[in-house]
C-alpha cells in the first residue's frame, strides 16, 4: 500500500470491516458539519467510522488526529445522517488506523461518543 491516498485507506478499511461481518450502509457522507468516511451496520448498532492513514508511527498514532473538535464535527454529521435516514439503531464511533509501511491496521471500537 505504498503511496496510498486517504481514499485508498477508506477502501482498505471497508474491506477489513466487511471481513468482520460489518455491513456497509454508506460512504463519504457529507453535510454542512463535516464528513463521515464510512457508515456500517454491525448487529444492532450503526457504526460511524473515521479512517486515518499514515505511513508509520514516527510522529504520532493515527487516532491522535481525531481531536475533540474533529469528534464534534463527526458527531453532528452522524446526527444529521440519522435524521435523514430515520435510523433508530444505537450509534457508535470507531476509528480505523492504517499504517502503510508497517502493513498494520487497527480497529478502535467506541473510540469516542457524544
């Protein structure tokens, strides 16, 4: 996955989660509040996924880029998506970190919430 882009990371994360029996519901959802990379259904939960792609861990862990401000944007965007789609499933916010040089993927469930 050398020279991968953010979009490549989203595709890789989607395949990874599908192998874990998550069902893709939506991708790259945008609203005036922000964007959600991937939206999955897993059991009785709707999962909003932020994907972070990095070459390595030299400067920081990828999840650290999901700051409080970023989390608030994702939460507001998720609320908007839930209203538009009349979804009453329990929401959850996950982060998928991908490190291309390490060939590593980490799925952090329930990474934050509002």
